[in-house]
């Protein structure tokens, strides 16, 4: 029975979007078309930027000692929001704005570990070895 409700919800989403587009076109006129074109452009730009940024976000999480799952979840949330913006409609735009407005996960907000007091000091023994060019002279 639950599967039937999920299928009904998924199939009714495009119908709800179409009704919303017609309703907004009746209210604001041709600006609806401009809104939808701008949504497609912004959604595609968000996806393109996130494709470049997810690797850097993952490396930064690993370097700071945070869980990489938080970075992956954050990137996935941004990609889903970009896809919803690229999908024409006002309901999907509202869901995308909510996804973009959510704060990052707790693991992504973890502060970096402060550097140690002797970070610039290397201790140990060393021995100088001569180069091959110095032997030839």
C-alpha cells in the first residue's frame, strides 16, 4: 500500500508543477517564462560548480580530520538542489531553495585542529652527503 502512495506522489509531481506554472503565468504573465529560463541556467551553473568543488571539499574534510561523509552529503544536497532548479516549476524551486538554505552538516562544520606549538621545528640527527659533482672537482 505504501508503494502505491509513493508512486502516486512521484507521478503527481509533474502535474503539480504544470498547474503551478499555469497559475503563475496567469498571475504575472510572460515573466514566468523568464523565471523558468533563469532557473534552468542557475541550476546548470550550480551543478557545474559543484562538480568542480566536491573533490576540494572532500580533501578539506579529510585534512581537517572531519568525516568525509559530511562533505559528500553536502555536495549531494547541492547537486540535488541544482537539479531541482533545472527542472521547470515553482514547487521544485521552493524545495531547491530549502535544500540550499539548510546549514552544513555537523561534521563539515568541525573546527580545524590548532597547530602544535613546535610546528616549525624538526628534531633529529643528520649527516651531510657529498654530491657526485663535488667529488669530481
